């Protein structure tokens, strides 16, 4: 959460090794310093327009800065020269979904599936992304069905366990089932702040406020300045009547 310090370190690293600029670009984007991120991203992209990691990071920066069309152009250009790169399809689908162009997001995934990737992990990632697009469309039944299919193939898929559990908990449905999924995710990655936040949130939904506070505070200590975790803590303290902490 100490982003200015991180940015300072990456700036020093980049002086000695230009490869560190990719880390600096990501840090600028996460800190919402979009002018610096776009300037650096453009510079790196123009130096090496064939770089997939740089292209994806620059496209995401453009999206976050409110320029989704330009971001999509970057990724589509890369797909013309790297038509078999699953990372590009996933990134482009995420960009379209973030821009609420859900039909475009699903269409990109269909193109990726048509490649019939050899790696099972790539096929899982495509289906995971499809489920997240369904969820963002509020098509919860289809999202849940895809997540559960993924868990049948790989019951230890922590991101799927967490996403499915949180999706159910956030809607206040199947809470005991959601708790089981999230507990399994935390067992796999006990220091994952996002998973601990999900665990705290499902306990909040179950009205077990003591456990909710425990895990939300753990999540906050690991993943600082995350607005979702902070909001969950605010909701918790409001419900307990501690209005000063809630404020």
C-alpha cells in the first residue's frame, strides 16, 4: 500500500535496467497517475510494439484512463501479429467487459476457444473469464454453472472458489455454500487479502460480526487502501453501531 515508495524504487531500478519500466508503468497505473502511466506506456509501446506484456499494460492503462477504444486498438493490433496468444484474448475480453461491451467480451472469448488451446490451463482461463463476464452482466445462474464446471475439473482452483463464494455472498444467497468455497480458497492461500476479505464478507452476511471483523481486519492489514475492503469494514461498523469507526 505504500505506492509512492514503490514508485520511487522502480524509478531508480529503471535507471539501471530499462526492463524495470514495465513495473513502473504498472505502479503508475495502480496509483492512478494516468498522465505518467500513459506517457511511459506510449514510450515503451512505440519502442517495442510487438511486446505482449507492454501492450497489455498500456491497453489497460488507456482503459482505466477512460480511453477504451484506444486500448482495444492496441490489443487488436497485437492479435494480428500474435493470433495464438491467449493472454491477448483474455485482456481484450476484460477490457470490453470493463467497458460494459459484454457481447464484444464474449465474442473475443469465442475466438479464443476456436483456437482449441492445447494447455488445459488456457482453456480454464478462457472459461473463467467467460464466467466473470456473465457475472458482470448479472447473469448469475450461467456464471455459477461455469464456475461449478471448473471446480469439477479442478476442486483446488482458488480463484474460482473465491469468485464463486464471493458472488453468492455478495447477493446474500446460499451463504453456507459460499462459506465453504471461500474457506477452501483461504486454506489454499491463507495470506491472500482478497480471499480474507471474502471470508469476512460472508461472515458479515451470516451476521457473525465478530468473525467478520477478524477477517476483514486481516485483509486490510495485508491489502492496504483497497476500497472494497474499507467499504466492507465501514458496513460492519455501521451495523455494530460504532458510527465513529464507520465514518
